[in-house]
């Protein structure tokens, strides 16, 4: 619901510049939603290599909406600091719940006339998370961090009336629908495809194997040996699928990353924050071992 509301809002405000900041796993979902519901809006994903991202930002006048990630905004902020946006929108705004994190500090430096924060995750851990999000939307409205902490955070348990006072302050600025209100509208099962862009080293490995497989197939066709080489060709296709997941499965000396595993960690972290339990499948047990190792690093049980 949040995505379609944003797209509808932007459709009603033409000739505006918008920056949407999202988790890595959602970049192409946003692009696809714009293509589906608002094909007239000129959208660009600020993704890929540094030079590719720089080219998109340099040609900002050709686009209405730029979509980037929290991580890439931190890396590319020098390209954004002199730009003025009409709207800056954060998706999964709980990513800035820690006001001292690099992500929070960076997004708050973006120059924008209007700001929106989207999140399906209720504030359950601490009202200081709420303060950080409001500090992005309207800096100073909930006082500075120290004064807010003294006035609300430290008095919540002792003085219940404090929460009512805080609710009065924030209620006019929150558009919220609870799960019980929308449960009848939801289908029995929701399927969502998350498109993930491979990182540079992963792309190089994939291209090397793909080029070899294509040359092999062409050669076998020319020699009329295709029928007898199906197992060999199938083995290369399987390797390409494994490289999409994690190249280290077939390359012992691989030093790059795995875009899919990073996207998975993002999705799992969000799911855990929302109190859900998750079942992860993979056709390759070797990939599951690598995922388990990565989750241990993240202290995810």
C-alpha cells in the first residue's frame, strides 16, 4: 500500500524532482512498480558501478525520480550534496532508527523541500527510534535528542501521561493502517520477486563462465555434437546458477561478495524486526552452508 500511495502522490505533482532511498533488495521492485502504475514518470535506478551511478546523477534533468540505496547514498553523497530535491522519501525508514548511524546522518543531509518516511515496522524497541525518524522528517519538531530523551524516553515507565503527550505531537503526521484493518483485503498468499543486481566481481565471474558456455554451445552445434553434449552444457548452466547465488561455491579463491546473500540478510533482518519467523530454501546445500555462516556473522540465530 505504501508504494502505490507514493506513486499516486508523485503522479499528482508533476515537474518535481524526487529522491527515493530504499534497502538494496527493493531498488528494482520500486522501478517495476513505477513502470506498472506510472509509466509517464521518468525513473532511474542509481545502481551499478560508480561511473554508471555518476552518469545517472549527472543527467538528473532527464528524470523525475531517482531511486538509490542507503549504502550507495553514503558512498555517493558528494554527488548529491549540491542537488535540491522537491521530495526525499525513505522506504523502510527503520533503517535510520539509530540517529548516529552513517545512514541516518547521510539522509538527513539531503536537501529536500519535503520529506516522507515509510515503514511497516512499528516502533517497539524505543521511542528514540521514533525521534530519529522525526528528526529526518521535521528536524527540531521533537526537540533535540538530549531534550527528547529527558522529556519522554526517561519518563515513559514512571509517567504514563507522557506517552499521551507524545501521541498528540506525532499523530497529525502519521498515516497508519493496522494489520487488523486490512487483513480482509489480503490474499491467502503473497508472492514477491526481488530483483538483485550482482556486484562487479560477481558480474565478471558470471560473464567469464557465460561466454565460455555460449562458445561451447556454438562449437557443438557447428560440429553437430549438441545432442551428445547436453550433460556437459547442463553442468555449465548449473554453474551459472550457482554463481548467481554465490561464486565462492565453485571458486575457492573468490574474494568478492554475493549480492543475493546480502539482499537475503537485509530481508531477514527486517523480518526479525517485525517479529516474524522465516524459512529459507536453496537448491544447493553448499549455498545454505555459506548463508548459515553469514547469518552467524550477523548474530542471527
